[in-house]
C-alpha cells in the first residue's frame, strides 16, 4: 500500500477566533475561516490545522477547490493518517453496525459507513449482499480510495467493490465522477436484497445514490404497519420502496406516482418479484405537482399518503424556493386525505432544517383548512447515524401526521 501522503510542511492556519467550531468537534474548515495555507499541499493531502495562536486543532484533508477547505480526519495531535488509521475507522464503523444487526443483517443491505458521522468525511459505503458500493465525495476520500476499498473488502469479506462516486456535491470539490468496479466484477444484473421481509433488486451501477434508498427502511415499516385495508398514495415512489411495503402490509390499493418510467418499470418488477397482485397497484408516470391537482379535480381520496420528494434544497441558499415546493405538495396531500387519514411527509434537503420543515407543513395544513396532529417524528434509519457535533448529518426528516 501507498505510504501516507502527509506533507509535514503543509498547514492551514485559521483567522483569529475561527477555531471555535473545530474545538466543538465540527469537522469542516470553511474557506472563509482560513488565514493562510502553508506549504503546497496537493488536493486531498493531509494537512495540519492550527489556530491563529498556533494551537493544534486537527489533521484534515485539503480540498483546494471547495468552499470547505479541509475536512478533519482526526482531532488528536498524536494521530497518524495512514492505512492503519483507515482500518481502525472502518472496523469501528462496522462494530457500531453489529449492534443494529437484527434490523438489517437479514436483509443483506445496510449502510456500513456514513461519512462524517463515522469519522470518515466524504466516504459512504453501502453493502448489498456480496457487493460493497463506495461513494467518495471529497478530495481526501478520493485520495485514499484504493486503501479504503481494499480494507473495506478485507474487513467485511465482501467479494466485490463497486464505485459510485457521482454525487452532485463532487462537482463542488472539482472531482470528476467515477462509476466503475474497484475490485471484482461489475454487476451483470441488479442485486437481490430484502427489506422488512420484502424483496427488491438494487441497481448499484445505474440506480439513484448507491442503488437503493436504505435510509427509509424504518419509515417504510411504519407505512406497512398502517396500510392494512387502506387506500394508499405513494408520491415520488422511485422503485416502489413504500409501495411494496404498503402492499406487504395488506393495503387495499396502492397508487404510486413517479416521473421516471425506468423507476416505475423497476417498481412493477418488484411487485411481481413479491407475488403481489398487480391489480392492487396503479403505477402512474406523471409529475406529482400536476397529478395531485388532477386527483383533486376527480375528487379522489386516500387513507394514507406518502410524500418522499427529491432534494429540493441541496443547500440553505435554495431553501426559499424549496419551501414553496414542499408547501405545495403537502397542501394538496392534506386536501386528498380522508378525515383521520395519515400523511407521511419527508424532506431530505440539507438546506431545510427540521423546524423549518415542520413550519412549512403547518402552513400547508392551515391553507388546506385541516387540523393536523404529529404522531411521529421520523429520520433516517440507525445505520445512518447523526453526529451530535455535526448536525448537517441529519439530512432526512419526516413527520407522520394525522388529520381530523
Ligand atoms: N420514495 C422512494 C425514493 C424517492 S426518490 C423510495 O422509497 O425509494 C425521488 C423520486 O422522485 C425519484 O424517483 C424521481 O424520479 C422522482 N421525481 C422527481 N421529481 C418528480 C416530480 N416532479 N414528479 C414525480 N416524480 C418526481
């Protein structure tokens, strides 16, 4: 393996007073906080971060092109960022997951490494059966790709590692997308997984993110538990995560909407794979915003509605426009619910925080003229932990609401 890329000469020195967030263990160094970069670190190289007074703050990976100039690997001065460091972090991440094994191990599908929350900024590793899917989105993670891939395969015993480094955020780091096998073969077909006893196929090479939205596992189980005999509407259904769980829970009928024909074709395959009657599902290729209005014109009503839209606000600067979009779909969903009906409403926008999201949904309820109670606050499943020192890791938030 390659030796450590640490250059002893490379150092980021912060402006006066800008060390506070790092002292609270927030792992990002914003470019606006940087007084100067000493030495000539390459992209992804390990640099020392020091306060204006010269105090040591952490070892980080340098990202010359990003607004985030460095991400901290370790806050301890005695740490060495080398192969053994990554082995330790990966082993710890896996050890944390063994506590959760009941919920997830049987499925063969789990997030093993969740970036900053596992002490590995920019590194996501999901397991789908014999495959590990690696998503690297920072210059530091990129630089250590070979070590991370080899160690992860060794430690987990997985036979193949496939790289899906094509997230939008990579562009901000000046990295070129990379989608290819790292070790082993490219998958010749989607990979069979199970979630809450429901069978799916994850397309790790072409599907969204790493192939399947693992973060919604627990929330899909909540939908399943409430679906018996009910008429369910699944908006932004993608490959049918919520739809299939509703069917498994005995839904009388599920209507599912997505704008992607490919996603709907996969959802249909998943219905067949589980031997659910196709007569109990209507998969509609449409724009959700338009389709909800159409349903209103047709006086359609539902008992359970799921709203799981894509990220409307990747960052806080998009929050206002996103707020209008969230309000719109939630308003129409409330209008389409029968009294006593349940709305599962989500936002995976990093730029819209939980309290803002709740305010938006509250505004939608007022405009729809319905009384709404929150029964559950939802978040990503436990294999996507939130680091308290890094609230940005709480990207997925949801409300389970009851009307009337
Ligand atoms: N609920 C899904 C994940 C949803 S991902 C699951 O559990 O797996 C978001 C989906 O919204 C994508 O499939 C995308 O195709 C779809 N989408 C995005 N904008 C849309 C729109 N305006 N109308 C309908 N679908 C849309």
